[in-house]
C-alpha cells in the first residue's frame, strides 16, 4: 500500500517527515528488531536527498539541473520509505500504536476481507431511452450503509437483472427467462421492436466480487419502450 496519505507533497514538509521517521528507525532499530542491512538502503537514499535538498531548497538560488537532481533523490527515497514503512513499521508487532503516533503514522489494516454476500436489495429506476431501451439505474436502499460512488454496496461487483415479457400472470424472479448483468451503473437494456408496448416484469439483485448473489428485489412491472 502506498503511503500517499502520509508522505507530504511539499518538499519542505517531506524533509521534516523523512527526518523524523528515519531518526526513529535508527534510534529504535534494536527494540524493533530491524537490522542494519534493511536500514542501510533507506539511509543511503536519505543522504542523497539531504545533499540535493540543501542545494535546491531555495528555488531562486538553484539551477534546473539541481532541482532535477533533488526530484530524482526524493523519488528514490520515497521508493525506499514506502515498503519499509509498511513492512517494518505498520506490520511490525514490536512497533506500538504510540510509536506510530509519534512518527505521524496512521494505523492501517492490511488484512484482506472477503466480500460478503449482499444483504440488501437494489432500488431500481427504469427509464425509457433512445429506441427500444431502458436506462437502468440501481442504487442502495435509502439509509443503508456502505454505498459507493457507483451506488452499489461495498463488495458488490455487478448488478444482475432477470425479466420476462408478456407473461401472464407475471412470474416470480425464478420464472423469468431473460438475464442481463452489468458492472456499470447506470447501464441500458435493449429490446426487440416487436416487443414494444408489451408488459414486462423485471427483478434485480446485487452480485458480489466472488460471484455470489444476494436476494432479488420485489420486482417492477412496466411496459417495454
């Protein structure tokens, strides 16, 4: 996991950040069981950064080449810091929460949590689009937790819709004979011109990223556009 949320963008703030982190690392290397072999690449990259930053931190008094050297040095130091922070600080049981707080590091959960089977059903809007199509917009139930920007719950990979045209009485979801799905939201469903004006019933459900479906919603009865 990249430490984009921790490593400051501004060079001056970055200099303060890296100095604090590396000072703590070298001071507590024995306590945290971090070997010199693992620390050396970081401190080596730090040395180049400190030298180039001292030259180029005043933009008015440095050349383009000196600024470029500073930027290269920073990139190399960040490349050392990110995996080091994850492996030897975040995932190190010897580094306490107070240690991390002192270094300005937030707690991260690096464990992988499998997607749950969806517990809710989608609310769906079907709007007639150009030609014989529905524009379908699915979203989470009002007030439900875990809604993403796509309107889907966390862990959901796609929307699945089953439907039946001109069947009386309208069947339950398991009795429908057409199925479409989409990872996009909204999306469109197209129909044959011959079905225009016929009654249709549609059911929708969430399917998680492990291809495990949730429950069908109550269904929507309407007319094929």
